[in-house]
C-alpha cells in the first residue's frame, strides 16, 4: 500500500515535466495515448481513493484519482500550450451534463452525501479524460496509438487468463479486471472494433492478421469468463458490426473473413461447450434468486421515489431498508454484512438511485451515441475510418444489451472505456458538422501549403512584373 502512494505522488510531481515533454514531442503524445489503456493492467496499483470505504458495495468507493487522470490532464495541458483548438462543447456533452445534473439533484434524497459525492467526482474526472482524448483524436486522427494500446492490453490479459484457467485452476477467469462480468463486458466492446478493422480497413497483410488475432483473443477471453451475459452478447455485437458492413461497405473481403471467423468461433465454442452448458444449466439457485430479489427491491425504491431516486451511489445502504427489502431475513441476505450487493442491471440501478428522470437521461445519452454510429457510418462509409463506427456500433449494442443483465458498465474500467469510445464517435460527428474528413493538423498543413503556394505565386508575379518593367525601360531607351 505504501508503494502505491509513493508511485502516485511521484506521478503528481512528474506531471509538469511530462507535460513539457508532450509539448515538444508529438511522439511522446502518441506514447501517452498508447499508455492510457495499458494503465488498466495495474489500475488498482495506480489509483488512489481518498476518504475511501473499501467494504462499501457501490459504483464508487472513494474520491478516486489515477494515473490515467494525470495522463489525460497532461495531454490536455500540452494541447492547450501548443495552442491547438480545444473544444469543450463536444457532441453529446449536454446530454451527459443533463445526466450529471439529475444525479447531483438526487444527492438531496441521499442518506449518505459523502458516498454520493464519490460518484459525482468520478463523473467529473471521467469527463476530463473524455474531453482530453476526444480533442486529441479530433486534432490528429491518431486512432492507431489507442488501438495498439488496447491490443497490447488484450494480449497481456489473455496470458493472465491462460494462467488463471490452466495453471491456477480458476473456473471463471477475470483477467486484469475486478470480476468476470466486467472482463466480459470490456471484451464485448472492443472485440467488434477489431473485427471491423480486419474487415473494413485496407491494411497490409501483417496488420490485418495481427488485428484478426487480437479479435480472436477477445473472443476466447470472453469464453473463459463463463459469464452468461457476456457470452450471449458477444456474437450479437459482431453481427451488428457485420450488418453495418454489409449495408454500407460490402466487399468480397467481408465474406471471406466472416466465414473464417464463424468457423473458428464454432470450433472454439465446441471446445468449451461442456463447460458452457454446465454454466447455463447448473447455475446456482442463489444467482437467479438474488437477481430476482434485487430487481424487486429496485422497483420498490422507484415506486417510492420515482423522480430522483434514493441518491446516486447509495444502493448498498438503501437496499437494506426494510420498507424496500422484504427479504432481509432470507438465507441469501443474512450474511451480507453492513452493505447490500448491487442490483444486477445498470438500468434498474440508475432508476433506483437517480429516479426515472436519471434513467431517462442516461438512456438518451447512451442511445444518442449508438444512433450516431449508424448515421455517421453512412456519412463516413467511403473513408478509412468507417471501421471505427461499424465496430463501435456493434460494441455499444452488445454492452447496452449486457447491461440489462449486469451493472458493471458503471465500474471504473468499463466506464473509462465507454467514455473514450464516445469520444471517438464525437470526432466523426464534429467532422460532419465541419464538412471535412481531415484532422485539424491535416487542415493546418493544407492551409500552410496553400499559403506557401500563394506566396510563391505572388513572388513569381512580382518577378515577372519586374522583368516586364525592365523590358519596357530597355525599349524606351532604344
């Protein structure tokens, strides 16, 4: 624990020199974006929670600051010092502000204002990373640094999964993540993106093969979790991505890769089939019963406080109130300690904590970006970036569907990734508004080239005028 604090405070001391390094080196900026997803590898070791209660079961357990936040702040500061045009009013940000505002209002009905503050601070710090990365992507169109960072993270996670499954003997592996459900949801979001990269991007054979392997690793990692929701939703996300491709971007390459993917997926599923069947048919009775009980408790809270709920991030407290929970003496709940576990669906959780107003604002915010992936896919279908929109459409669809079964989309790591994906989508919405498919730096280079050509033409005209005057003066002299 002491080492964790030492690393954190050294990181704070290093933020100013690191910002200066980013200011003078574009390669360091790329390295910063590459490292941001890699920080998930040691996330628990590089994140500090102030005023924390580690026993609390909620979406936030303290005022959290991590190295990812520091990297995002350094990146944003470097872009400001470079005088790049930073956009704060990014597409979708007003919808998020509405969700945040309603979450803030729910604090007035919260039985523990401090715990509600944990989640509100988390929402603000996540917004900073969203603004930082979205502006970087908009200005540079450097998506590859981020994707390669995710690729390396996937490889490391898969190796850890192999160790857990075959050496340690853990039946449901969770890899780098706090739980197998969050592990599966993370892979469900990035898997379709890598599939779309292989299908829709004109890479060389080595790159295409590399990203195809990464896609397979996300699929196998999902199978290793034995998370029923993740396993059911992963192919749905891939089907959505393929549907985007068939509608907007059909090529013969699609059918070849899809056929190979289906074949490999069939054999991998066949290999895991006995365990999968056991997971679905022999799931503990307690799993289904507690889901049902928690859902009933959530509905009781929504009926009692329909507008603003019981207070953001206070489910663990309020769910133990007898007026909402008639099952406190049930054998599944008697040994749960001071705080109650979390209801197993994101939507009921938000509905109970922030009311129907909060749930409505969350759904509008979520589905705004999902709709934009489809709409922008049409606008960008003839560009090299189409694969991102098609992949994110599948990944978001998969995550939203899985969130009907699990709450983990609001866990820190999954919420980080969701924000960053929203940031990528915001880039293409902004590009459509500006009627350009070029990044800011590419536009700047074009403008400089046009200015150079104009200056060159002006110089040539001036030189020609001088020659004409000299010729005229010679004629007059003669």
